[in-house]
C-alpha cells in the first residue's frame, strides 16, 4: 500500500482500514493526492486479490466486504476530481471464483 497527500498544501489525510480473516489473500493499494481518501476492506474468506487506486482531488470512499465459498479478484479505480463513493458486499459462490472491475472517472 501507499498513501500520499499534501501537494498544493491540502493535507486532509487518507485512511485505510484492512481486516483479513482468511488465508492466501493479496491486497495492493494506492491513495494519492489530494483531499481525503478512505478505503475500508474486510475479507472473511480465502483466495482474494484486491487492487485499488483512489486518486485525483475528489474525496473518495470505498467500503468493501468479501465473503463466500470462493475468492474474488477485485480491481477498483476511483480517479477523478469529483467526489466518488463505492460500497460492495460480495458473497462469491461461483466455482473458480469471481471477478469485479470498477472504474469511476
């Protein structure tokens, strides 16, 4: 993960809360400048891959919960100067896993 802020003297701060209650999970992340970014992730199963980017001058929030018998590959991008919010409660029951790609620009 990486969090960056404070270009242009705007230092609202970023928050990432990540809870993993399973094994064999991979989480990558970036939250870049400016305005606050919040990323909340709860993983309650195995074999997930989560890659997220929240960027731009908008205040972005993502709340993600992953559950189910199989893992989910999730790619989330919120990249804009307009405030964006995304909430997902994923219960993957598909043999071989699930894939979700979200882009808000």
